[in-house]
């Protein structure tokens, strides 16, 4: 019952708008996969540049 109270707004939002956060979760997974490939990157600006070019 506590889980429903905590997530009540998200649950109601799904039934009102028929929208979920699946696209955001998918994007986060892609960023994690990309970040795992580039461990030890020294140039953060270049890392962010590559990230925007691949997933924009």
C-alpha cells in the first residue's frame, strides 16, 4: 500500500495522459552503455560532444 501512495501521481498520470517514462529510462540506459565504453575519458567536453552527436 505504501508503494501506491509514493507513486500515486505517476500512476494517475498514466491513466490521464497515457504516458510513461519509458523513453527517459531508455535514454538513460543508452547513456550508461555509452559511458561504459569510454571509461577513463580525460576530455569531458569531447565526451559530451560525442554523446550529443550519437543520441541527439
